[in-house]
C-alpha cells in the first residue's frame, strides 16, 4: 500500500484536520439569486483544482501556508431552490466554526451567501465591523421583489450592524438611491481603494469581517464573473489592500465571492481567485 493515498482534493497546503486547524476554508456552491450569468456554484471546485498551480509561499506577505493549520471543509451540501434553507445552513456552519474558536475563509457562490456568514460573525462579535470590496453597492432594499438577493446583501447586513460599521471600497455601480443612502449610513469610497490604508488604521483594534467580491477587479483582469463591471481596480491594487489588512488585529473571518468558472475559458480568472484565496488564508492564519 506504501505510497497509496485516499483521493481527497483540498486547496493546496490546507490538509490539516478540523481539530488541528485554527482556520477553516469552505465552499458555498450557491448561485440561486444570480440575476445575469450563473455559474459561481462551480467556483470552489475550480479553485481547489487550479490551486496546485500555486506555491504555498507568498512573497507579498512573506508567509507560507505550510506554517499555518488550515482545514479544507469541502463544499456545503445545499438544497438548490430553497434560498432560506441555504442561508440557514451557511449560518449554522459559520457559527459552529466560530464557536469552536476558529476563523474561517468562505468561498462563494454569489454574494448573497455572505449575509449568513456575516450574521454568524456578528452574533459572536457584537462589535463587528464590515469591510466590503466590490464593484457594486449591494445596498438595494429589494431586488426583483426579493429581499434575499445578491444585490441587497450589504443592505441586509446594515439591519443588524447599523450605522458606522460598514466600509465599502471600489464601488462603481448601483442605483442613485443606493449611493444617496450610503452617504447617511456607510463609509463608501467610489471607484478606488485610495483611503483603504487609513481606514485600516481606524479599524486596527475592532473585530472585522472582510468580504471581497472579485468583480471589484477590472474585467480585463477578471472577466470570469456574473456581473462584470468596466472601470475596475488592478490586481496590484487588490494585493496592496490585502497588504494593508495586516494592520488589523482582529479579523474574525472573511470571504471571496463571485468567480464564475463557466465564463473563464482561459483559466486566468480562476488563477486570480486562487491567489486571492491564498493571500487571504495567510492574512487570517496565525
Ligand atoms: Mn459585485
């Protein structure tokens, strides 16, 4: 039997048991409310497969996945077509991980999945602050009559987080009413992440959740997504922001959402997502 191993696929370097791990990676293959181009349900599997093209070492952060204990929990089993049940399953998984004293990095799926994981983080850490990197405001009260929608995820988070707790960057698309609403209730930087570093100084000592919608990147860098939005940031800009996240002393969890492999025939967008997942694991890991 010597060199025979079980056929288990994990993200590269994430091969610790749940008990050993301080950080849990899991996928949420849900794209049930996607309004334009579905396919994000396939993201985590594509990211796992393509992660073997990555090194475990990051020269940006000078850290190595080999030195942190990460459990890859696979993808959640979800009943497609029942959005509320899906939201419950994500909430319970996220809550259990946090209650076991671990952090998590969740990979979507469409952005709605973040509502449940952020809510779980808020219940554990009532002083939670949210960093939201995205092309889209996601501040609609309803979308096509649905309150539970990827287009309203941050607005839903505001219902429990309240004013002054949400920090949005890179935003370049939304209704006029959403931008107006944001002026009263969130911090919102349009188009870029120029103020990211100074905001990280302000948030250095409070519990923080970070949600990264990869469509914040320019479609030239990241075309493989459901709702591409021209005029986005470069990958260098995103790496710079991740560098500034190192100032945060209490990141409790994070997510990376909206890779859609069916719109990524070259594999370039999946490579971008893989590298972002590695950098975020290294940011969360200790
Ligand atoms: Mn978006």
